[in-house]
C-alpha cells in the first residue's frame, strides 16, 4: 500500500469529514500487477466511482460499453456499434435540447487515449492518481474552493452535464473542477444525493491541495465558532469589539 496516498486520503477524509472515501482515477496502457479486472456489468461509467469505494479494479473499453458518453469523455477506443450508440445518444439529447450540437465541442475529453482506466480508493490506489474524486456537500465545497484559490490563484469552474467530464476537465487543465452532477450520474451513483456534488482534484499536485485543505478546514471551524459567539452577543443586545469576541472564543475553547 502506498503510505503517502494513505496519509493524504486520511487527511482529506478527516479535514472535510467526508462520508465517502476519496476515489483515485488513473488512465493507463498497462494494468498494475495484482489488481483484478472489472468483473461486473456497469450501466454507466460513473457507477465505477461507487464500486471503487470497495477496492481497486481495472477497466477496459468494453466495460464502459454501455455508456456512450462516458466512453467519449474518457477517450476510450470505440467499436462502430459504440460509435453508433454515441450518435444516437447525442441525437436524443439534441431533440430534448439537453446537449445541442454546438454544445458538444465544449465537453471536456481526455487528451490521450489509454487502454485501461483504474479505479480505487485513494488510500490503496495501485498507481499515482490522475484525478481524485470527492463527494462533497456545500460546506465542504467551500473549503475546497478556498484551497483551490490559494494554490492556483483562481476558483474551480462549476460544471453540469455530463458528470463524467469532470475527470478530463481536472486532468487536462491540471486544476480542480466542481461537477454539480447530471441526471444520469444521480440515477447511477447513490453517493450523489440531492445535497451532494462531485469535486475533482488533479493528482499531480494533490499534496499541495491537501495541505491547504487541512489548514483551511481548521480555520473555518475556529472562525465558525467566533461568528456564532458574535451573533449570540449582538442578538442579546451587546456590541462586542473583535478583541472581546476573540477573548470569548478563547474562553469557550479552554
């Protein structure tokens, strides 16, 4: 087990109080030794995120074959029949006004075509992750957005459909991306509840993000208590200075 990835996964989980473990996604031409090939029947590529919570596995293009859009965003080799499925799906989406022809070029696609995609819990990932996926609530996303701004000097973009495009968005730009999910992913992935979104961190700079996430999570907890004290005092008729509120915070934390 990679102890460094295990430590980073633990730090993320504890700092953000995650309900689901961070998931590592890596595209590769060579499956890592000892990692089993996927043996199930996936209705969509996003369902691999959920299954990866239980352990690592390797997928081939055929495993993604029931998800034309996921094959497209992950730049997986397609058969003529799968190309026809992609065209049919885009046709239905266009008829619904969901994805218009002019929208398709804006959908992120992995730059390089690889033979396999490996999914695993970050803590036990057999390869360095290309992208780390987090299932997050708004309060957790707040900390991630602040960390991204401090590391990159900008905020992560928020994306809609398709949710799987958050993987190439983060990897291609080497920067975080927030996916609000899509109706498909919310049907296939139980972790994507009404109060949950998907945040993608580029694996290459994961340690830098984790360092800032850990620091900002602690700062947010402290400042949250500070503001709660000030609100209570003001609502009680007081007019505390910042120094007085800080003193009250220190007394409450003692």
